[in-house]
């Protein structure tokens, strides 16, 4: 087995391995700080430029240096008035093996900052996240391609030979090289046959010999210049053209009824802002449908979805019915990958939760690739409902859907700090079909 040794020199006074380790540490630190800021601050701030501090500790390349607190040394201190030869000087404090205390120094190393653009912040935040299972029936990608004619090529598959262009090149080459025509050779052969058939005449033998020589020369030239040469052959060239035949649509459903207080609405809005940013950043060919509901549901635009002050009663099934209507009108399941996320406080009119589970267990879950339900609860209820199946009627109804459909996920949010872990849990990258096998 061959061994390869890289003898390329590192840059002067630098270590390539140390530099790579530093870049890895810096990347992990930046990602950690961005996550902490999103957990503690407003999620809407993720869509902006940010200055991220980087601790100076660990940024220098490691070097060897003598330990100042151990070993024996001899110092030459010229011009001093305090010591004489043979005096013992106490060792500096700071612990064994360290670089000594920095106490008393006039300067200290400050942290420095990375100024991250909006794109870089989103790249760090959405790293290793992806919509789950972008696969439907056959293995489709978000963007597929179809071949498109793009001129000619000198190489390719035999099935792609362009006969017309090949014969045009062949004809031009034969004219340029003066390849003998078949008619000229046949006429010469006919003249030879005529002379051979007639009685010999003075000078006919010499003429016959010249004609044979000319015929042999033409046939030899014709053999050297082929009718179709490899340089003549041209192939049809194709380029892949993006074709959105694997479309995806994401339905965002939110309860804005009177049972949703300002805290609940704020948490729901934050979850969808995060989801909206994720979808817009990660996928270029995804439609996003916003549905708000009180006692009635309607499709709205993005600004109305997040900032409208409309309120009212609570009938959750109206949102599911509106979603089903939109799917039937604009997003047939045979052509679209359908995803949905719903946020609610769990309150619902009596008897409607069973209607919701019936809609999901009936047509909707058969149409959806993935459905995520986020219930916003009071912080005091976290310990009570976190590990049990109790809670709101809508939560209990959705538990039956969760048990019946593997592509249905549900969880609870109580504090702003819960949004990011829940978001990551619901939309973390999942293994592909081949990986699961």
C-alpha cells in the first residue's frame, strides 16, 4: 500500500494544524454565542447583523516556554543596588507550571469581536437543520432537472449523434481535400473497359496504361480520405435545466382567538417567525401559506399573520378545514410535498377537538408529509403536564393522532427560552430512506 507524505512547507512562523484547530474553535464558539443570544433575546433579532465576542483565550498558537515558577536559573542583574552575588531571589507566584500572575500589569488582553452579516448569522443558526423527509413516493429533490438542448459537442453517446451536422462537416472536409467522386472513378473504369474491348490501335496500349495508373491513384486517394471521419462527428449537447417538479408547501396555522393572551400570542409569533426565516433561508422553491383562526379561519399575508390585532372565539377545526380547502384548490398531493405547523394554547369549543382529530386522521395526515403541533402553556403547568397525557382537550385529542401517524409531532412551549430547543427537535435533520435501511 503506497504512503504519501506531504512535504509542502507551512507559511513562515505558522503551523497549519494549529490554524485549522483555531478555525474550528472559532466556528464552534460563534455558533454557541449565536444560539445563546437567540435563546435569551428576541428571535426576530436573528434576521440582522450581529457583533459576536470571541474570547482572546485560546487564540494564540501554542508555543513552548520555560516555566517561571520551577527549576533553577542564574540571572545577571547589572547596576542594581539591592542584590549581591549569591543572593537568592524568591520565585514569582501564580501556581506551578503556569505563566505567572498577571496582577500588577498595566494592560490586559480584551476579547475581540466578529461582526457577522445577516447571511452569516442565519448560516450558523440553521446549520445542520433541514425539513424532514423531503421524499414523496419516489425519491424527489426540492429542485429536479430536465435535459435542455445546448448546441453540439465533439463527444457523447452514440444515441446523441446529430446526423445532419455530422454529414455537413463530412461534405465540407471531402470538398476541401478533393476526395475523388464515385462518378469520376466509374467513368474512368468504363473508359478502360471500352479500350480493352476494341481492337488494339497504335498508342492504345500506352493510353490504357495511363488510365490504369490514374484509376489506381484515385482509388488509393479515395481510401485515404474516408467518407465520414471521426473529426466530422457531432453530438447533441444537453444541459440540465432546473425544473420544480418536486414542489413543497408549508402551512402555518396560528390561534389568535381571545383565549390566547399576549404572552401566548408572542410565543406563537416567535415560533412562526423562526420557522418562516428557516424556510425562506433554506428552500427557494417552497410556498408558504399563512392561516389565522378565531371562530373562523382565513388565509392572510405575512404581515397580517404576524401583526394583525384581530381576535374572537375559538374553533380550531376551521383552520384545518381552510387548509384542506386550499390543498384541494391549489396544491394537489400528487404534485406537492405538504408540510404544516400549528400553534395554539389548546383551548377549543366543546366537541370541536374531536372534529380536529377526525380531520387529521381522515384526509389531512394522508396528504401531509409532516405535521407539527406546538401547544403554548403556562409556566406553572410545565411540571404538571410535561410528563403526562393530561392537559387541554385539544392536546388529548391530538395524542390519538400522534399515536396513529409517525409523521405527526407535538410538543409544548412555556417560555421564550423553550422555542429554540423545540424548533430544533421538530425540524432537526432526519436520516434519509437509504440511511434508515
